[in-house]
């Protein structure tokens, strides 16, 4: 079962800094332009710790990780960061407009420490594979700072009871609005009886990592390192990681699609794409769509199953109703995985028709990712891309079935919106 516990978070002191100027998006969502903006926003912006700048004069003792550790130490000593006096849970609310719609939503979660569990224990499940590069970087940062600064986004099966338990009529302890207009509010929950009730509700629960696979596996690697160097330590701090737990029944749980854009193929033909696609799908050529129209077309056709849109400079194809295929196309994939639109796109079109290998896709050689339909279409119209492939988002029930079966999806299959800010609460291991 999942085990969670309260903790004494380090938090920015609002008497010394403006909170809007110091918190950030997750490290892997920070572009170079955003990094520059964060550096200019405030001398104590968290970017200096979670994604600092590299310099040509860096050395073993003066590098991005050493500077991060020094900043974290200095900010605690100077009172820029201060630690809560008693172990607490933190209720986290995000209010936002769902992109591409006029609908507002609220997603609620519980910030707590969760016990680190190996995947083999059947308590924590992933839904995507990770890559070694980001984990090396995050491990070096964790070794240097001995702290977790961002939220690992975890999902659990619930009925809304935890959210109701943690609701408070009081004003939030933290309220900030991010660069996307999302309002983030945090309430500290220190009442022992509420903490006990909330923790007990996770008895028997299993967790799915929604966002933060690399950081979770980094925490596991760090835990294993520390266990090897100090065996027998009782309930050490490195056995835990900071996470935000969100109920899968929460109506504010939004997954956006991540579209694929194909570029730089030595040989690309619209006619060959059409002919090849017909081996796998029923294909209809449809009139050119403006940026707002694909979502409604995909949603309408997607009610009956797989639906994909292929857009080239001159033509648009709607691909639906997958045909019965031999086992070679989906070798090694379960029926759960085969039913996913993103798997149909990768295996049938990207690999089967366009002959882009799994390795090339993984290394971003001919495939790029776009959240915004308008951006994907603009790349095609400008000639930067040869085709854009648009799709519906993965549904939460699909992701749940795949994850709990111990299976994974292709990278960039899910885009949970909005992201959870880094720096709202910080877990210091010592």
C-alpha cells in the first residue's frame, strides 16, 4: 500500500520576496527564454537551483550543482526560505482555463511525502519510459543539494473524500498566478486528526506517476546510494520523496494531446502517405481546416475509436477505423497498448509508412512534438515540417489500465495540464 507522511516544508518567506517572482515551472518545461526571464525576475528565483546556468570557467568545485547547493544553504541561513515549525500536509489547488476552450476548471491535490517504492513492489506504477540523460543531471543536483524542490505528480483511485477532508474556509497560505494565467493556492494542514485521517485513506492504494518519472527514478537511485553507504539507518529521510497526490476522479484532471510533426525526411510524398495509410486505416481526404477545427473533427470521429489527422502543405487526411493487421506491426504490445491512438500513429504511420525507426523517434531525428494545433499547422505551412499528425488526448481510463498492467506508452503520450509549480514547498533531507 502507499504510505504518506507529513513533513516540515521549507517555503519562501513572503516578507522577503514576492512569491510570483521566485517560483517556476518544472525544470523540464523551462526553455532558455524562460530561464532568462526567471534569472531577471528575482535574485532568489528557484531557477538558480533547479536549472542554473553553466559557464565556460566551471570547475569541479565551482559548477552548476555547487552553486545550487550554495544558494540553497545561503537562502535558508538568511531567512529567504524558512521551515514550517511542525510536520504538515499541504492542500494544493490550481484554477485554470482549459486550453482551446472557454471552460474553467480546478484541480486539487495533497502535497505530502510518499515512501519510495521500487516498481517491482506493485505500489507505484509508471506509464512512460525514461532516458538516462535527465536522470544523471537530476542525481547530481540531488547529491549536491540533498533536497527535492518540485512536485512529483501522482494519481490514485479515490472518490473525492480526501479533497473534501482537506478543504479549508481560510485564506490560502500561498497564492500565485503563473505565466499561463493559472492560479495556484496552497493551504497548510497541521491539525493532527486531519493528517491522520488523510493518511489512512491511502491504505491499500496504488499510485501512478503522471509527471515526474525522471525525478522519481532519480530519488530511487539516490536512496539506493545512501542505503549502500549507511546500511541499517532507521527511517532515513532519503526513503521519502515529495509528491502531490491527485484523485483520478477529480473533474479538473485534464490531459491534452501532444501532436507529432515530421520533418527532414529525405523522401516524402503526400501520395505515398495516402497509399500507405490506406493499408492500415480507412482514409478520407477532407477540406483544409483552420486551427480551431481539428479538435472538433477528432473528438467527433474519436467517439467510435481511433481517429488521426494528417496535414501536409496541400492536403488533409482523416484516418480512422483501423484495419485488422498481422502481429508483426504491434509485436510485443498488448491489446491495451494497441488500442491507443498514439501507438497506432507510431507503429502504423511513423514506422510503417514513413519508415522512421523507433530509435530515430526517440532521438527526435525526424519527429518533433507540439501541444498547440496552431503551432503544428504553422510549421507545415512554413515548410519547416513535411506533415503534422494530430490526435485526441489519451483518456485517463486508458492510461490507468496500461499503467496498472505494468506496461508503458510511447514518450510524450500524455500532457497533464497545468503543470505543478516548483518552489511552493521544498523537502530538505537534512
